[in-house]
């Protein structure tokens, strides 16, 4: 089974004390040592999925794996994925800075985004980001001008909207025509003319598309590659240039609950490879360098969140709520997207007292519900709740809502645990606050 098809990290088990264990570490001991809420990342799961990706795409001669940093960017995660041979999709100065800080070779990064600021573009050029995926005409002009002033010829891709709809949450669909991202196919030729005729400090390497996130269908990837290669063929015929690179984006889904059935990494890889082979032979093109940029499927399953159960409330003739010490600030996905998660009480082995409860967060909003109607093993105050599959878009989308401190993150492997993000402190919370003298 592919790791993205698992709900739990691959090292999860119940130990002799009857507690859940991940990466050889007892989750109750982790909660004691580091306090809760706590993000836990299993290194074996993370490296395991990275290796699955490499293996699945190894049939292609020329493929570049990049990790979509937006799913989880910390210096240690960047270092691990870089060791596994991944480059990085970065979308902000902050992601560029973090990746650089982790010692990543900036040639292996692609800078994406629909409204990159001049400062960020400047930073990307100064640090030698490998590819910039240009999203629109304004950026094209600005980037050329800035590259010219630095005497650089920047390698770029053009981000296109391939017009492919996938059946995922509306907020995370990106490839359909009415999207804020990328050039519409009808605008592509104008962009290419500008690059060829005027923008001499840009070197067009290829095309980039991304169709959405948490995708379970395979056909959409086949079609996406088909659209990109059809454009490359058209561009070859019209402009007499054969673009050498394609970037298929990310998007592969993961298994948050039993209801989710994403394809395996191998299946997706085979669909993409088949589509490249079929369309390259149909259009008589050389096989391009393929970039992929998965985010969620690399880090989601490796991560869990630990919480301590606090107060509870039985609504007369209604739901039983149990509240935990975290919620929408450390994992906004349930309240933003209606995302579902699976969880277990980490300190109770026997599943003989299963109770249907709703797990509420501690933030001051009725919508702060982490899991609606889940069977848990008789949850009581002081128990440790382990929510699975929180490695992607949890910490990276976290906030300080209600001035609650951001949790720590630990990396576990072979019974060892190491802090990779320290718990925020109250001093850090107000470190940028200024009280002007005049008030
Ligand atoms: N490449 C591009 C250009 C993207 O926009 C994205 C995600 C990815 C790659 C990585 O996609 P992934 O493999 O992670 O699906 N916050 C939302 C997800 C937003 C995804 C945005 N773009 C969530 O929590 O579901």
C-alpha cells in the first residue's frame, strides 16, 4: 500500500503499556515531555513517501521532484526532503528564506504565485532560484526588467490554466478556466511573443499547470499532461521552438478517513508517464523534463496532532462535546473546508467503551469543531487525543487566533524525539507589538 493511502504513520502501534506509539515514541510520554497541543512528525513515514515518489517516477529519464513548501515548511523538513533528492516549490519570500536557511541548493527551487511582489522577485533573483513560473503579463514585464538590471537571464516557465475541473473542494480547485492562476490558453501566444521579441532576459523553458488539491481521480492528470503537450506541439509549429520542460503541479489526495480512497503514488506516476509517452509520440515531441510538486501527499500522513482532553458537555438529548486544548488555530482545515479527520485516544488500548462524541476546539467560535461525531474510547479529562493526518496544511496555515501560542513540533524516529519547531512563547507573541509614545 502506498503511504498516502494510510490514515496513520507507518510506525504507529500500541506498545506494551497500552499506549499509542509513533516512531518508537510513546505518545503519552511525548505529551508529558513537550506538552500539548503538539505536532508530531514521523521521519520514517516522511522519508518513506519521498522514496516511493522517486521510485514511481524512476521510469522516466528526466524527472525533478519538488516539494510544495506550502504544505509544511520548516527548516528541518526542508533539510530532510532535500536529502531525499527533492527540490522545492516556493511561493513567498518566507518560503524562499526558510529553504535557503536549510541549506538547499536554490537551483532546485521553483518560485510560483499569482502576485509575487517586487521584493520577492528581487530576492529570488539574488539567491538564484532555479525556475520562476510566471503567472501573468505584469510579472513577465517586471521580472524581465529586474533580471535585466542585474544582468541575469532567468529561466522561466509559463503557468497556464489547462481548463480541467477536478472534483475536490471548490476552494482548492485551480485548473478550471475561471481561476485566478496563470495564463488562459488564449493569452499564451502573446506571452511567448513578448518573451521572444522583447524580454531578452527571460529564457522560456516550459509550461506549468496545477489542477487542484486532494485529488482522487487519475484521468485529470492524464488530461492535464495532454493539454500541456498539445500546447507545446502548437508552440513548436507556430514559433519553431520546442519547450523542454513541463511542470504538472501537485494535488494527489490522502486518506483522512475511511471514506477517502486516493490512488497510490505509483498509479499516479504511471498515468502521468503514460500520458507523456502517448502524447509525445502522437505529437512527435522529445520527452520533456517532468517537474512534479506534491505537497499534501508528502507530509500529511507523517504528521499527527496531540491534544489533551479538557472540559466536556452533554447537550440534553443531543451531542456530547469534548473540548481539547487546540483547534482551529493549529488546524483550520475543518472550519475552513469542512475537512474530516480520524482520531484515537492515545492512552487507552481496550476499545470496549466506544462513545460517540464531537471534538471541539478551545477557540471562541462555535465553528471551531475539529471532528464531528466520532467514536472514541470513553474520552475523559486528561486523556491524550491523537488526530491523524495533520502533517499538511496544519502548521503551515496555523494562526495566533485568540492570542493562543503556536504548538511545538517534534520529529520522531527510532525511539528518539527532537524538537523541530519550538513552542511559541508569550514574549514572541508580542515581540512585534509597538505602543506609540503619543498614546
Ligand atoms: N503546486 C501548486 C502550484 C499549488 O498551488 C499547490 C497547492 C501544490 C503544488 C501542492 O498541492 P498538493 O499536492 O498539496 O495538493 N490549504 C488547502 C490546500 C491548498 C493547496 C494550494 N495549492 C488545504 O488545506 O486543503
